[in-house]
C-alpha cells in the first residue's frame, strides 16, 4: 500500500512517524474520510470546509490553505498511487511531533499529514440501503462533537458495546434527547415527516456531509423535513429510522434495542432517499459507471 505522508508518496513499509507525534501520544489531531466513485470524490467542498473548521477549532495551523483544491489533489494522488478509482480516502492531520512529551507544546510544530486509500465497491454495487440493528446509549463523549477528532475512544467504546449486543451502531442520547450515532448521523420518519437533530444545539453532533445530502434529497422529493430535537420516545415510536455516513450514504435501522422497527425491513422513505442520493452521485460519473 502507498501512503501519502507529509507531501510525499511512500510505501507503507517506509512510512515512519515519530513516537513523539501528538496524534500518537494524545490523539491530538483531526481527520476526514472521503468516498470516491470512479475517481469522483463525493462532497469534496463540504469535506474541505469541515476539515478547515476542525483544524480551526483544534488550533492546528497548516502552512498551506486547506481548501477543496488542496484536499482534492491530495486524495487524487493517494488514489492514483494505489491504482484505485473506487475507494475510501482517510486523511489525518495531527498537531505534529515535539522533542519531548508535553501537554502544551513548548515550540512551534509542523503538522503531520497522512492519507491512505483503500478499495471500496463501485456505485453499481449500491443497489439498496443497508439494513442494520442499533442500540441506544447515554452519550459518554465530550461536548465538541463538531470537531472531527481522531480521539475516538468514546465512540469505540460505544461501538464495542453495540457489537456485544449484536448491533451495528449505537444511537447516542443525552438525558433522553437524541444526538447522533457513534459513526453516523440519525434521522427518523413518522407519519410521512422526516426529522433529524440540529447541528447547532445540545446534544452536539457532527456536521455530516451525508446528512446534508439526505436533507437535500428529501426536500427535492417533496418530503416534509423538520430539523429539531428528537426524544428517545420519538425514536422508539418512529415508522422508520435511518443513519447517514459517507461510506454507505443512508442505511435503515430495522432493529432498535432488540425491537423491530416498522416491518423489520428498509421502509419506503429510506429506499427512495438512498436511490436519490445514489443517482445524484451517478450524475457526476461517466455513463458506464451508473
């Protein structure tokens, strides 16, 4: 595998990072994950804006402007180096490496920038929304969920607990108010209305790029959309529950805490929105890719 490390493509065996890198010592960094279909990076502008915002909030200063041109070029180079057109690019930026382990850097640091590309299915393989089970859990994470931080211990613990209960996602709440999943954003459908939690509220949630695409698809389809607080009781009484992520667009939650959601299959709304989101991506690809 070829790694994009600090501006250079290197073989994974030659990709070395200091043990004093703050990403390794403290989880002091941010990341983005982008999906590529036939070389087309989905939501590039939105990912670039979110990365720039995460870096700003984390007070990590880059030498070059972090914009769509920079991010797109880095992802394209990483995909090409690995001979991929359908794949996932994971990009990580840490604050950098100091000379000693110190909570507050005593010197200006140069951020460490790393990207890796892995194969993923082509758009032709996305024929229906994934159906998963989920569990609910009190959110144990920190308050700054807007930062896409590499410090994911809280998320991982929630996912380990979900896996132990045979679930693929943990839908998190704070004092009975739903926020997001451990790796996804959440939406529900009740009586033909799609609702999803707001991004500028409590509980805090990540500004998901697929969440934005879902809302655009829903409005384009004439579905009534409400961005508002959702309670656990509403979640459990929903006709449909769905989660959004860059990897799978939108998936249907068909079991929640062991109980069947709807008729136990992906509902009409999530199937229609999955198709709309998939078609919106396919419209940017060569005709043979759709």
